[in-house]
């Protein structure tokens, strides 16, 4: 029996990295638009005009891919059971010195909340981005409100992504391998997502029997 089990398919990983790549392209091309303090980042794209063009293209790619990813996992990330509520009450055990174990499915509540936030942020950033894209076509107050909401969710998204990257790498060693190679070790699955691991084992057993 292999020591590894599949966590993400090739299609899921490709989609995740398209979302990731377009997000960081938006981040780098958008910093100079967010504040003059970051105008130096325009040089990465050959100037401000090019940065704006790249920002618009990356925005369309991010909006479509991120929304598709959210809708593909909507049922899994929008459902919270009793075990998830216990995880939330104890903040995932991250603030405790004692080892705490939770009976968690494929995604823990932190990952689910992150997915829900990114889904909402994608929608808001996309809609406000349309008003900012062609400001002369919309009322001034709507464009100004869109700039405010766009900037706010830009900052919040960066903060959430920093936490997400930390927890997927340094915070929980072995997690990033799932998105790189599609598989995780059985001990990792038993420790972090025991309910999901039990379901996968049961499903594989039924396949072998039939």
C-alpha cells in the first residue's frame, strides 16, 4: 500500500495556480495604482500604461478562474458541521500550547472561511473593476465608491493571502505538497484531516471490492 493518497487532481492544481499567478500579477501591477508610493513597481511592466493594461487582463483571468474555482467547491466550503464549529470555538488550536486534535473533513473551517472570503472578494473586485475600467460611462459617485471598495478588498485580500501562504507552508509542513504534486502522506492526512482520510480509505476499499 502506497504511503501517499491523492488530495487534488491535476485540473484542480492547474486552476489553483492560474488563480495564484493572476492574483500576484494583479498585486504587482496594482500597487502603483493603489498609491504613488509604489509607482516604482510600474517599471516591472515597462511603465504605467503597460501596468494598467496587464492589470486589466490579469483581472479578467483572475475573476473567471477564481469564480469558477469557488463555484466548483461551493458545497464543500459553505457547509459547517459540529466538528467545524468546535474547531472555530477553539480557534483551530493555534492559540493553545496543548496539542489539540479535530475530526476535520477535506477542508478545515479556516480554509472554508478563506474560500468564502475570496469568493466574495472576487465578485466585489470584479464588479467594482468594471466601473473603474470605464469611469466616463458611469456616475461619478459610483466610480468613487468602487475605488473605495476595490482598494479596501485589495488590502484585505493581500492580508488573507499572506496568512494562507504561511499556513500552507511554514505553519503546516506538508500542506503545500498537495498543491504541487497532488498527493499527501497518509500520516499528514490522518493528523490534519482525519474525517476526509477515513472517507478516502472507505472509498478506495469499496473500489477494490468491486
